[in-house]
C-alpha cells in the first residue's frame, strides 16, 4: 500500500483545472496557436500525473489507497476526503487520456473562442476525476453537479443548430435527478450522527423502507446519467448537437459517473433494497440492451446511431452490477472502461467525416474506402469493437457480463446475448453504407485521407482497444479485491 504523503489525487484533480484557468487567462482569439499548445501541454501533464496512481497501486490491498483528508467545512463536518480503490482506479487515467485526445481533435476544427473551448474541457476533466476520487458525500455531490456547468457551456456554445434546446434538456434532466440524491445524502448525514463520509454510510444500519427510498433517490440521479431507459432521451439530442469533443467526453466519461455511482452508493449503502429491486433494474437494463439496439438500427444520422448504441452498451453495465456475482460486476466495470475507448473513437471518426463533408447523414456517404483507406481501416476496427468482436476491448466486458448473467439466470443471459447480434447489425450496417461500395457522390470523391494529427489520435485509440482486448489482465487484476469486498458487503443485511 502506498502511503506517500504526496497528494497524487489532488494533483490529478487540480492540475487540469489550473491549466484550464491559465488557458482562459492567456486566451485571446488573436493568438490561437499559443492557446492550443498550452492546452495540449496542460492535458498531457494532467495525464502524466495520473500514471503514478496505476504504477504504485497495490492490487492486493483491501480498502482505499492514496487517501487524503483535510477539514473543509468544519461546522457541518464536511471534509476534503479523497481516495481510490480498484473500482475507481482506471477511470482517473482514462479521463485524463480522453482529454488529451479531445484537445488534439479540436486543433484545426475550433477556430472561434479557442481558449474557452479548451479551458472548458480541461476544467471538466479535473471535475470528473474529482467525482471518481471523492469519499465525502458533499464533496462528491459538488463535483458531480459541477461537471454539468462546463458541459452545458460546451454544448450550448459550440454545438449544432438546436444546441440551446439540447443543452437545457441535458441540464434539466441531470439536475432534477441529482436533487433527489441530495435529499438522500442529507438523510444519511442525519442518520449517521453528522458524518458525510461515504465509507461510514456503508456501515450504517437502515430500515427497509429507508433503504428503498434512498435507493430510488440515488437511482434517479444515476439512471439519468448512465442513461437508463426510459430517462435516456436527453442523450441523443445532446450528442447530435454537441461538438465532436463534447460527444467524446460525454460518451467516454460522463455516462460512467452514473455507473460508478451505483457501485459507490446504491449497492453498499442500501444492500437489501438493491437485492429487492434488482429484478426491476435488470428489466430496465435488458430493455435498454434490446429495444435501444433496435432503435439504433433505424437511425439516419451517424451520431444518433452511436448515441443509441452507447445507451445499449451502458445497459450491459447496469445488468452486470445487479446480478451480484464477481464476473458480472467486473464485466460491468471493464465494459465501462472499454466503452470509453470505443465510443470515444467512434465519435472522433464521425468528427473526421463531418469536418470534411459537414453532414452526418449516412445517406450522403458511400465508398469512403476508395478515397480514405487509412481512415476506413480504423473505422472498421472501431465498429467491430463496438459490436463486441473477440480480440477487441468491446468483447471482454460484454462476454464477462453475459457469463455472469448466465450464472445468475440462463434466460437473462440469453436475452443479454442477443445484444451482440444487434450490436453487430447496427455497427456493420453503418460501415457497409458509409465505407464500402461505389462512390455515390462527387463530394466523397474529393475527401482527403487522415492527416498526421488525426492518424495519431485514432491510432492511439486503436492500440488501446486491441491491447485491452488481447490482454485485459491489468484492468481485472486491479479491481479483483475491491469487487470481491463490495459483493461480500452487499451480501450482508443492514436491516436494523
């Protein structure tokens, strides 16, 4: 266990925030090149400072590591309390890594208000890392809500034609869910005798009624974030209107805040209610996996198709968490990490096409492979990963969840497995219509293949997708102990 006094988690959280503020301070539209390089430096440094967390993490240790704790609001016993375990470990470097790619992706595309765009993403990165590290309920809530502000600005300022509608819908949906969570947090604070420590709440005995109500309050906050069916409707709107970077961060990281919330709050704080309502969550998850998969099939807009596929993939995550066996929960977490790579890559690919043609309608494309062979190769790889091809990261999590589901109940496993067929159907049909075939219009004929910047950006993600697919052990080994501890905890009743 690494007990170095050096505050690595604080560095991971505040380094991108500090760079974001610096970029905003320096940023003027008369010198966008300086802003871009400063943003890239900030994103790269912020990623590098998260790497010691992985290298110094002790896989065998039970409990939180790299813990930092200082008093924040003394009167209400609110602490600046940070720590990570195997469940949250990988999300910290993933968030920083995706931020680097977002900065690179916006290099030539964003020409107006460059500093504000880059600054918003850097600050957002720090806030999202804060959510994964917070061990104080109020601190968690502050980070969780604060992530809305930069995202709202990103969609509302740099988005498409309906950007204001999409931004307000995203904001209201997520805010409404979170207000119920705040009530639950305050109730737990009073019940625990004035403590906001999440780990204290894990041990707090609660009646069944209280557990069910708290579970439902958390469910509203986290289900909207994931998003689970039927509170998913804000996501396709937000994705379609968001700039490419916004879509990447939304799919790759922000949806994970909801999934993570289930593991840190819902399951350990309300174990009896979690078991009691597991059937309900599993049903919603299967609807997301199957019904939303069918919805993805009929989309004409590339971004909408991938947005719906994100909802279907996150259905796997919630399914994995509520079948209460180790392989299912681990599969859910692996699926979240993999989805970060794959969906991020898919949205970057669509961004590359959009930059050239300024349309996302699938019908406008066709035969792209004839003019963009390098792009086509990468796009096909990511689409196969999206459909869960063995050897890619997309397969590992889905396979583990299906395995766990079959262990839990054969029929649930069978229903979940249909998602692989649907995933292949919408991913490959997208590829067939956009990439293969003859060139259908003169605009496609004029498209240029990936430049060096785009090739590096997508190439790095391709390496990540294949590496995780071929050798997922570093991810599963780190979470093994934490997941086992969580399931042991959830198996014990807390009824008083």
